[in-house]
C-alpha cells in the first residue's frame, strides 16, 4: 500500500503535525499525508489528504524520498513529496498540534519511525 507525506518547507522550516489521542501513532510527530486510494496518482493522493486533514490546498511535485514500512498485516511504502501550500487556513482533524521546525530541530521531536527514515534520506 502506498502512503504519501508532504515535505513543506518555508524559510528553512518544515511543517510537522502531531497525531491526536485515539489516532494510530498518537503522540508522534509526522510529515502530514495519507493513504493512496484506487485511481489516484501520488500527487493527487497527497493533495486530497492535506485538504481533508488540514484544510489547505497544495501542489505536490517531485518525490524526495521513499521508505518501506513493515506492517502487521500489510507492507506500506511511504513516499515523501516536495509540496507547496497554495491556500486555505490550517486546521486540525487527526492532529492536535502543528509546528514549523528547522532541519536540525526535527531530530528533537518524537517522529514516527517512517518519518525518521525520511530525515535520513540523502535527498532530504
């Protein structure tokens, strides 16, 4: 299964979101995104997920990093895409906090394991 996440950079800081209580990986920080639905491209998936979860309109472009996530029942492939915010007002549905963190600061957050792999990728 393909899962996408957004690498949104603004003035040297990256958007990360904390998963809310009751959500899978509650309390972990992540680059926002979600699971691909049938018939979607990775870009369409990410743009839809960001609108649904954060209320922002975006443009996803090139793939920056890819990592495999072993699952209990399914294996997931996380694809991180360079993404630009086009509009909308940032809101929260499955997250309870957002932060803009520098590359150096990202390591101090409790990041989801797959997102840690993205940080280690040479293209990040």
